[in-house]
C-alpha cells in the first residue's frame, strides 16, 4: 500500500475528506469523491466513512484504492536562534 503525505496549508486546521481525495489525485472530481465515499470505499482512521464533509486533521489517515493519505500539520518556522 502506498502512502501519500498531505500537508495542510498554513492557517488551516483541517481539510474535508472529499477535498483531500481530489487534491491527492485519487478522484478526478467532487462527484467521483462523493460517490466512492458514500459507497463506503474510504476508511478514515481504520473505520468506514460515508460523509464526504468529514474533517481530517493533522495525524488522521484516509485509505482508498490501496493508497493511504496521511494528513500533516502545516509547517511553521517557530524557532528563533540567538547568535
């Protein structure tokens, strides 16, 4: 099973399930994403998910068509170095 890492954009706390399937190229359209989700073909954190509006947060995993999408938080540069 292949893994795809999806990083949330800065300022975003979540992405909806249908959106992440499209963004990762696993579905060609929102209609296709809606159909595969409603047909029970997608797992979120190991459980079947039928709501395309399900919010995925950093650390969540979605599985579809042999692909695992891992949602990562936005990377921020919070370290400050004193010289």
